[in-house]
């Protein structure tokens, strides 16, 4: 047991060193905002049943197949929302902001907007993603008039939040990182996430809420480290449980980034690139639309 704990400590310390270098480089490229939200690095209706993923090794679908599935998902969504006035509000961190999107048009939110509204406006989108946001930041931002009022008018709310909470654990425990610290902080993350969902329910009890799960970017730095994968899985499971308790929908993304043939990360090896965001957008569409 002592050897295992020591090994986990060494592994996570290496992780901290790697991300310390990443964060230092990112900080120089992106000056710290003057606001209190200093970055570390920003349903009620039933969705269709998510596709069951096979256990074991995941093979990579052909690119043409992915494009066809995405086009079909787009058309299903357009058909579903046609004749309705649907407002979508996206809140959260850099994944909602779209960091890593080469077009700088809002990542998965921008893709959904452009594809769904390519012929006529079917859905309106408002994007309040902010790089560096943690759960404690988002709780405060929900009280801002602009965001509060937008959520009040929303039919659907999309959320990405929590990755920077994990990063904060690394930052605050740089010299003494253990698995137990991540497990303990996950409880605090759950408390704050429940506060977010409670606030959303108070603002707009009729909106359909979708919490978009984590993928695992740590594999780009430290391959074959099972403890890191376990941490991501456990935090995802916490998000899934909280979403279910508030009758919201959890949208998994971790499996989308298991690829041996396609690069899905931007130059920082942390955020998705254009293809990565497109996969997230397609997955969200599969959860938004009710198949009749």
C-alpha cells in the first residue's frame, strides 16, 4: 500500500510540474484579467436515449461516417425545432468559450449555431463561456443581470464546468499531491455543482439543463497512467449523479477523445481543436433531439 501511495504521489507530482509549465506559458500569452475570475489556464424534456458504447477497445469510425452522422443529427435537430422559438444559453469555462477553435467562433456552440441556422434561424444561441471559470466563479456569474436574464428566457442551458476545479487542486497542492486530495476536493466540487443547479432551477425551473462531461487531456502528457483516468471518471460520475438529481441530462464526452488515428487537440494539447469541438457538438445534438 505504501509503495502504491508513493507511486501515485510521484505520478501526480509529475503531472503538476507538466501543467505548471503549461499554465506559465499560457499565462504569458494571456494576461490575467482584472476581474475576480482569475483563470488557472474559461430537462425537463426527455432526450433520446444515448448510444450504448461497447466495452473494451474503441475503434475509430471512418471520417466519412462521422460526417454523415453529423449531417443527419443536424437535420433531425432542425426538423425537431422547426416552428418553435428556441433559446439556448451556454455557460461555463473555456470549452464553452471555444478556446482552441481556429475560427474563434465559439467552439461547439459556434458549430451548433452555424449548422442549425444555416438556412434560417431555428435556434438562438447566447454564449457566456469564460476561460478559467471554476464552479465557484460560475455561482457568482449566475447572479449577473445579463446572464440571469438570459437564463430566465432560455429553453435549453448547456454547461461545461469543473476542469479548472481539478487544475486548482494541482495548483494549491503542488508539493503534496495525492489521490486522496483529489477525492476530498471532489466532495467540495459536488457541493458547488449542486449550488449551481439549485440556482438554475430557481431562475428558470422550466429550462432543460445539459451538463457536458470531462474528457481526459492528461493522456497527452502522461500516457498509461490509470490513476488520472480514474480521477476523471470519478468526477464525471459526480456530475452525472448531480445532473440526475436535478432532472438534468449528463452528456459524456470522454469516449470521443479516445482516438489513435485523429488529432483532436489544439496546439496547447489541452483544449479541443476544430474536429474535437465538432465531435462534442454532434454528441450534444444526439442528446437534444427526441427520436419519434
